[in-house]
C-alpha cells in the first residue's frame, strides 16, 4: 500500500512538472517595466528610454532576467518558433538595458562600454540555457544564425540603445502577438523620415540595411532582393506608385545614412 501511495505521489509530481514546463514564459514583468519607462514619440516610430527609472526598478529588471536564465535548452526547443523568438528578442532588449545601467548616467553611447580589443556586444554577461552569452551571440547565433526563423523584421525589434536604432517597443514581445508586433515595428521604423526617405531618385535608408542586407534577401515571403523588401513596405516609406515602379526597374538607387550611436535616453 505504501509503495502504491509513493508511486501515486511521484506520478502526480511528474505530471505537474510536465504541465509547469509546458506553460508559456510570462513576460508580464518586462512588459510592465517597458510601459513604465519607455516614452513613445512620433506616433511610435521613435521611443526614448528612461534609464533613471530603470535604475530605480533595477531589482525587477534583474528578476526578469533571472526568469530567462532559468530556461533550459530542452524547454526552449519544445516551444513554438514564435515563442522562442519572443523570448530571444526580449532577452536581447532587457540585457541591453542591463548593460547600459552598469555605467549610466556616465555615458553618452553604448559604444563607450567597449574597448579597443572588445566591443560591448561581445561581453559575456547574459545567463541563458545554462551558459553565459554576449549580445552578439544572442542576436547573431541564436536569432540570425540558428536558421530557425529567417525573418529580417527582427532587425526592427532588437534595440541597441541608440538613437539610430529602431524604437524599443513599449511592450514585451509575446508568441501570440509576435507577427503583428514585428510587422508594426517594421512599418514604424520605415516611416521615420530621419532614418529612411526618398530624395529625388535616391532612396536614403538606415545603415541597418547595409550591415544586414543578406537577411533581407534570403527569401522571407518570397523576397530575394533589398529593393523587393522596400516595395513590400512602400506605403510605410511613403513611396508613390510611380516611385515603386522606378524602384522595381532599378531606376532608384539606394544610399545608406550615417548611424546615430548616441544613447536613446529620455
């Protein structure tokens, strides 16, 4: 009888653990911090970060990062692609805030956190999947290099704490809303004429499109050329129909604007 009872409790505990592991990761704490400390301007195409506010809530930020640190590779692999990507984008953005807070307010750019020998993106300070990672490893290995996602819109979701960077979204990314969130972030970024604009027969765009051009030409939604990506989002860039036709014919050249690395602080 005792053996049967023991087996019953082991079975219940095991089933409970499986159910618990299957639950989606809760990004509510990160969502609350973003809503509280991210200031939305220019209809959402630009946001400013209240780093002083994040400093006051540093314990909560660390608590959220600790929750991500507890994810095992097995748990991560069992999730949907949307859930995985939401986790990685949130991890990157939260970790970037954490990195800025190591020296804030005594810095004017994230680049100041690096050195001649190592960029700030190569610092291994992020805990996830039972290992220590850098921002570069999260973005270039886990997101871009994994081959799991192949979605160039991630470049408008990950935030490098700089004015030239796409806006830090004032809400957490979630599996349920991810596709709509990525699409909106893309449109908002392209709509900002300080970073993307048509000037005569020259389309002047962010250097992001130069640095990561290959990601925009890998066949996402059938798009295999940077020009085709701009055609898809022509309304966001405010291109007239005649401009779209010229872009398709190759009669509009593409130029890349200088990137503004100043801190995106409030």
